[in-house]
């Protein structure tokens, strides 16, 4: 059933060391993958060109506490009107 010759023994040792290597390699890969992930929100300025240039029927809409901490996006003018109407309803009440 098993190859008990010298060639079989060498093959057995190779497989055994390969399995031992995998026991070390797989946890290391999992740990290194977990260490390289970003837990917080990535900086969008790395991925997009700033300042944003919107098409003609869109406007730039920004939210944030200071000019350096703004997140901007292009929205349709219709959405802009809806936002202004919502703000007017809040201020009137």
C-alpha cells in the first residue's frame, strides 16, 4: 500500500514539510492581510481629482465643518432646489 523504498520516504518527507510550511504560511498571510486593511474611511482626494468639475446641469454640493474638511459631490440642480426647499421648511417652523 505504501511505498517504503528510499524514494517513497523522500516523497513522504517533502509532503510533510510542505504541510508544516503551510501551517506557518497561511496564518502569516491572514495576519498580514488584516494589518494592511484601512479601518477608517479612505481619503477620497487620493482617488478623485480635486477641485471637482461638474457638468452643466449639475452643481457642486459640499458638506463639512471647514474648507479643508469638506466632502464634495456633483448633484443635479433639481436636487439642489429640493435641499433649499427642505432648509426653508426647517427655518420657517
